[in-house]
C-alpha cells in the first residue's frame, strides 16, 4: 500500500514537472511575441513596413546577398507611391536601413514559429502533453498563421500608386490580432503554471475585468488608427485639442477615418479606462483580506500602475509629435514605442487578473 502511494506521488510530481516545463516554454513564447510586437512598432515608426514588396514565407528570410539583388529590391520599392511621393530622394544605403527593420520583423516572426514548432514536437514526443492541451495548441498555431496572413494583407494595402502608407484599419486589425495571440498564449501558460487552488473565484470582479478588457481593446484599436493615420500631428496639444475641448465638425466626420476624430476618441477613452481601473482597484483593495492567501494578492495593483504610466506616456507622446524628423528615431518615436510597450503590459496584467478570478478560461 505504501509503495503504491509513493508511486502515485511520483507520477503526480512527474506530471506537475512536465506541465511546468511546458508553461516555461509558453512564457518564453510570450516574451518572443512581446518582442515581435515591439519590432512591429519600430517598423512602423521608421517607415520601413513597405520596403519589402513581396511575401515569400520560405525563402524570404534570406536578405539580398549582392549588389544586383539589392538593386532589384530597391527597384521594386521604387514602383510604389511611398517612394515616388515621399522617399524619392532615398539612396540605396538609406533603403537598406529601412529594409533591415521590416526584414528583422519578418525573420523574428519566422523564428517564433520555429521555436513553437520545435517545442511542440519535443514535448509531444516526450509525452509532456495531456490530451486537453492538444486543441489549445492547434488553436495557437492557427492564430499564428492567421497573424502572418493579416500582416501581408496589411502590407499589400500600401503597395500601390496612390497610398503612402498601409491602410490604418488593416494596421489596427494586425495589431489587435497580435495582442489576441499574445493574450491567448499568456492565458494558456498561466493555466498550466498556477494551480486551481491559488485562484480566487469572484463573479463581480470577473465582470469588472471583462469590461476593462473590452474597453482597452477598443482603446488600443483607436491607438492603431491614430498611428496609421499619423494623427498625432493634427493636435499635438494637451489638455485641449488645439485650444478646444471638441474638434470642429466632430459629428459631421467619420470616427474611423478622420484623424482629429480618431485622436479625440483615443484621448477620451484613455480617461474612461483610467477612471474604470481606479474604481476597480479600489474595489479590489477593499476586499484584499479575502484573497490574501490567493495569487491575486500578489498582482492586484498591476493594472493601476500600468494605466497610470500609460496615461502619462500618452500625453508625452502626443505633445512631442512636432519633434518628429523624417528618417530620425528621436524623442517622439521612443515615447511612442514605450507607449505601445506599456499598452501590452496593461493588457497582460488584465489577463492575469482575469485568470486569477475565473475558474475556467
């Protein structure tokens, strides 16, 4: 009987160790996804996104290797509107500098796929997966492939004779899809690494987090609209919008395609989210004695800290817009990249809260 008990405990320990190993691999994937999204931000801020005019999933990882190949790539870029009307003075060396960031962004995406594929095969062969893990992993790979397809659809929207940049709605879709993939991977990793008994079930708090996540994703969509439309420059002021609280023609113009309206929505949603997070944090703080022995006690203040930093960075980013210099990565670009990074941090903290408060994810 004692031997059977010891054998059972060993099996449980072994299963736990295997599950944690898979979780660590997923957390590494989360890190790589964060880097990938930041590389996407750098690509956008450096104006590099349209420098590679073809999609070659298999051999696209190999950059031009000689002068002829470089000239061929440069010639293809010269056929689109961005070069003709915006960057016609570019030399081959300047083209190489923007080519690098788009190439690196795509290569990192391929590397991410390789890391997931190798890890999946390794853990599958070693028997680390439970049957319940297979479907989530299939979904994970499908989401990754879909993200690559959306990325090419976005790039293709700018490869023509009229548009200087990619379509801002498709840019937003690409960004939100990347965040969804990030959240799914993080949620899966949390499920494998944080045991059920460490979670604090609460329908009331759960509903609050769901509302916060919904508002945040709308806010981030508008942030992507703003970035795609280059809308920071239309009103680089704060707290007012060019000396007014309401932009002229607010109700006459589109809330998706008009830059000033997009910035107006993005600004005000930021404050709505800020207030909602404060209310939620106060509610959590008042009940913190109830979950002092749960995982939530370690992370309850994360969203509040993240939203405070995000709000300040948003103000600094929009007011620094006039400092932009074409071809130079300066103050505005660094602030915009930080703004995007903290947006991801805020998203992940809310996913962590959602996991900590709900039995099933």
